[in-house]
């Protein structure tokens, strides 16, 4: 019989297989993860709301249904704590804001609906920055979430609690969301996998901005195969999302193996202009030979991202004003400065500015489309810096280059967000200080499966994901 710790570090795919084979029960799996949360979470503060009794009851019900030979979903019996931005029926959902400290939704978000339908067992919620703003997970409701590889460092964000709980074996799968890098950055900082899918791949509901393509929801896990498993359950069309992609989620349950002989890859250290900490560059360059060993034709080339900065900032500010402008009128004293700034930038936008941003986004999309007719994948850093001090709220300078705003250090992520291409962060190694670094793989329009295939091949050849964090070690 596997110990609690062994159960918690099995892959989600293996856990699901063992549950289906009745080698282990859903209740045993859920209880093992609850023990792990009790042991590890006080060190890192990743899971901020926990419903253990409800989780065990749900696991018992799952076991009973399975014993009666009822059909079960692909995630049957797997525990999951949802990101504290997504509505979860009957469970406190704060968005990291004092305004919603005691908010308990009466409905589930679509992604939670699908996870439950697939058999996942909800156990709680994971920590986020206030309203998901910024890639450093802290707020005035629950405090800071710490990096499990070095608890003096940040875990990134905004899906920081999700990444840390995965890394520490507190859950085998996690949901997250990504506007400027919130699935990819914490994955990079915590040595797990985070996929930013194509807009519409995972339908988003509820949403005040149903056609908005910058913010997406997506899967996180410890391995690429587990990430694909989770995506298979949450992807697929839904009439509540007008931009939903029509392909079914079952597309991602296929084997990920592929021959990459002769596939052309664009290798970009800095997109031609971005300052990147040499510790990051050293780690990623050190694994270039892996892609070459897979048969890929790797070429040093930088695509033209002219206009991406303006496009992202305009559409982000517009969204902030729509979503939080009314809150600012009543609760200004309870909202952090960076959110207030972003809302006020949105308030100052005019029609010509938004129109110019959209024109530039169209030009950008077509430049990258033409670029990727030659190169099937683009490889670049996820983050321009490694994990930084937890007391530093955001990066203000990289290699002597000053950052103008609280998000400008995230350009290596949000440039990709601006054009809506699928992108993944997969573990790529560690700095000399032992801090995780992820590599970002970007695919062609709607080629989420291809991105998963290349990430899987890289992961199989390297195995960096197997290095567990010190915070999860048994003392």
C-alpha cells in the first residue's frame, strides 16, 4: 500500500488509472492529499479555503457510484482546489479582495462545472493576487504564498497558489487563468506545467466580456500528460461563450508522442529587445541541445513584436475599467494601488486609442502568422527573471533597464497573450541558487495539441519535473 506522500506525488494520469483499476479508492486519494495540505500548507500558504469534510463526502459518493458500475469521468476521484478567482458554489470565493472577503457564490463557473462533471473532487481554493492583478501572489485577505523551492522568494502569479499546491503534492491537477502570464509565470517559478490555451479553447463563463480574447482559463499540472488530461475535461464548445472553439475536449486525450525530425523551431533569447536576466538565459540555452536531439531544426531568429506592448496595455486597461471601475467609486480605500492605476488608465482611453491598438493587433497577428508558416514553434523564456524576493511586489529593473509599470517585466509572456497563440511553460532546469526556470513553447494558431506534443517530448528527455521542492520534504 502506498504511503500518503507517495500517493500525493503520483502523476494525475497514474492516480486516475489506479482508481479505475480499484487499486486505491477516491476516498484514500482525497484523504492523502488533505493530510499533505495539513502538513505542508502552513509553510507556503497556497490553499486558502479548505472544505475537508465536504471533500471526503464527495469522494465517498464517487466510490459508491463506481462500485455500482456507473460511468465515471476522466478525472474521477482526483482532488482539486480551484483558483480563488473562479466562482465555486457554496464555497467562499474572495478574488483576494477585502471587498469579497466573505463572498459565497450560488453558482459554479463553467470550468468548475466541467471539472465536477469529469469526476474531480473539489477540496478548496488556491491563493491569488487581489483580482488576479500582477504576477506576485499576495493579498490583504490571506497574505503571501511562498515559493516552495525557496520560501524567501515569490511563487509568481496570479495562479500562484495553484502552482505551489501542485509542486508540493497538495493536489494533482489545478485550474488557472492567464492574461499577462498567470498560468505560465507561476508554473515557471514552481517547476510545474502551465498551458495558456488558445482563446475559446476553454470557454469562459461567467464573464462581463464574452468576446474578450486576452484572458483565458486553462490547466496546470506536474507533467504535460496530466495537463493534457485536464484539458480534455475542460475544453470544448459551450453556447455561453461566443468565442468557444468547436473542437471537442477529447482531442487532447490522444497520445502525445510525435516524431519531430526536421521540424523548424525559432529560438529567441529575448524577442530581439527584451532585457533578460542572464541566470534565465543560461538555464534555457543549456537545454537547447535537447530540442536538437529530438530532431528539430533550431534556428536563432526573433519575430517582430512591434506594437505588442501597446496592444496589451490598452486592452488590459480597458478590461480593468469595465470590471472594476464601479468598485473604485465605492471601495477605493480597499483596492491596491496597482489595480487603481490600471482602472484609471482605462478611464482615460478614447476611441482612437482603442482603434489604433486594434489595428496594431491585426498587423501583429498577421506578421506572426506569416513568421510561423516557416517556423512551427517559437521557443523563448517564460519569465525575464527568476523568482525574486517575496517582499518585492514587482520587478522594477532588469539588467539596468527600468520597468515603467508593475507588469512591464512580464513582456515575454504578455507579448504572446496579445496575439492569442497557445503557449506552455514546461520545467527547464534550475539556476545555481536552485530556483526553477521554465521554457516557453509557443505554437501556431489553435495548435494547442502540437504545443503539448513538443512540451511532452522535451519533458520526457529532461525529467526536471521530478525534482520536488524542499518545502514538501518530510522533516
